[in-house]
């Protein structure tokens, strides 16, 4: 099979320790069952905020809907533990989103909503019922983008897509939550993907995975062979990609598969008639179909430069602080990232919650980058997967000439962090450029 790929980015032999993931991702999942408290922000997705539908003092069970969106560009929020609503207040998240949030104090009784139960009639669910379940599930893209999955399916249906892509190309070093699902329960990922594919009316489902992950590829192939007979109306394929960072980014998957550069602000639905869902998102929808269980927990990879790492099943809303209590020395780390090593946001306040899109918490202990001026080595240009000149963009930003960066296509930046990673001078290129790109896109939209 021809392996798909794109040009530039970072390869394994660039020093990225992809292989380190193997060891810990194959350990048993550690489950954090009962955090003392959870904080549930009303925006954990890309879209409009939910309104809290509980009040301080209310008692809630696991799976109760506590936040309701105004329209299909939002997703409901559910209680991830049982207990008492202790506070409703405004929170500011590390991704700069400010919104209302609900604090729930755990009663340690693990009371579960009566709505969560094993479903008997899975095979007879109609498309209308599946759509309703998807809306109720509160699922949004769990790979980081957070686009409401219900809204994405509606858009895909309207655009007449023919292909559903499952993104299992977890290319960021130290990140392994999607791969965990593939390895442990590929059948559930497949069934969730096929249900989403049914809603979007696709004729083809393609699982995208990097060639390094041989056990996970075997698990996927086995699941496809086992379930193919149930979906004879659709083609199911497993497509291998060369292991390269940031292959998991939507633009680069489309580029590698279709040879098409997605224009900024455009989605693959319209441009290549394909819709992309993350593997964890597919898994979460299977939970909703099988158990009527909305999105109340997620697998988070806790790793770093000096720890072995673990995948942990975490109730949504658990604070980073509580999550890291079991990681020796975590609080003395030089840097803790809410997210992966390359694309995560550095946090100082560890009281921030794990939300639906938090795939990892990364602990960096040996963070001593050099601090030098640019030596014009060109490494950042060679690494940038979308063909930008990061050193030039950064210089223009430093000189206060941000307007000029638009002539250099700054808005194309996908905030992958590849340029900062390779820079021998330790210049924080990606943070500056990604912010300028965001501002340029906002100005463009106006
Ligand atoms: S400029 Fe943006 S897209 Fe290019 S490598 Fe840096 S962060 Fe990635
Ligand atoms: S990698 Fe760093 S030092 Fe090299 S050209 Fe880019 S900004 Fe300058």
C-alpha cells in the first residue's frame, strides 16, 4: 500500500521520541474515578455557550444534563460525577475562552442517571434516532478542534460528502489517547465511525493511521474484517501514513490523501467531499449508542520528558491539580502544558479543568531552552508544513509590522509548533505567529 504523507514537518529521526509512547500506552488504563470536585465550563467546544440548567445546592447524578445549548452550534454539558452544585461562576480557560462554569462537589456515591443503561436494540436504531442520540451526547471533536459533532454531521450531509475519514494519526510526541482506543477497542471506534458515516450518508470510511503503530494497525484490520459484513453498502479501508509531525492536522491529512491545499476557513466537506472525525470522538459516540452514555469522561495522556507516562480515564471537569496529585514531583515541573508537548498551552494555575478537548497534560522538567538571537539557519523554514517563513514572520511581529505578515500568508499558520521545536536559538516562534494568524483571520472574516 502506498503510504500517504506531506512535505516538511518533523520526522522521527529529527529527535522526536515517538517510540517512547509505545511503552506506556500499552499499560493498563489508570482510572481516576472520584475527583473531589469537577468544574464544567459551558464552552468546551467551538460554538455558542450553553446555559446552566441547575442552581447552587442542586443534587446531580452522573450523566444529568447541566448545560443546554441554544442551537446546533453548541453541545450539551453533563455532570461527570454525582454530588451537589456548589458554585456557578465565570471561568477563564487556558485557551482564553471565558464563560460560565458549574462546580460540583463530589458526594462519593457515584449515583448514575437512570438514563444511562445498556441499550438492547442497537441494530434497529433509525437514522433519526441516531441523530437525536448524537445531539444529546454532548460530543464535540476530541482531537482539539472541538467542533460540535452533530453540527459537523449536518454540514457533511448538506455538502453531500462521500467519504468519512477517521483520524487516528496521533503524531504529536508523547500523545497516545487515540491510539489507546484503537489498540484496546478498535471495534468500538469502528462502530462509532460507521454510525457517524450513516448519518452523513457516506459510501466510504477510511481509517488514517501512521505506519509506526503496527499493533494498532493490526487491531484495526481485525475489526474491519470482523465487521465488514454488517456494512456491505460502504467501503472500509485502513490507510497508512508516514510517521511525521504534524500529520494529525486536518489540512495535512487532506493534503496527503487528496493532494489539495485546503484554503483557510474552508472545510474538507465542501472541498474534497470528505468529513474527518477523531478516533476518540467515534469511540465516544459508540458509548452513547451502546449505553446511552453522554460525553462525561475522556482518556487523557499524562506524560513528559522525564516520566514514563500513562493514559488515564478522567471525568470531564477534573482539575489538572487533582489529576497530577498521583504524579510524583509534578508540581515542581518547569513547565506544565494543557495539551501536548508541541501544541499545548503552558499553564501556571493548575486549578483549570480537563475539558472535552484536552487530550494530554504534559510535564516538562528539563525545560532549559537556549535564549539567543536568530542565527538564520533556516531550520524553521524547512520544518514549516504549510510553507511559511517563521523567522521572517516573527521578526515582522517583533518590529510591530504585523500588517505586513499578511503578505507572507501568516493566516495559513496551523499552530503546530514545528518551527519552535527545531529552532536552535529557542525562539518561541509558533506562539507569536499563531496569535498573529488568529488576528489576521479574524480581520479577514470581518
Ligand atoms: S509557522 Fe505555524 S504552521 Fe509553520 S511551523 Fe510554525 S507553528 Fe507550524
Ligand atoms: S530556526 Fe530559529 S535561528 Fe534558525 S532561522 Fe528560524 S528563527 Fe532563526
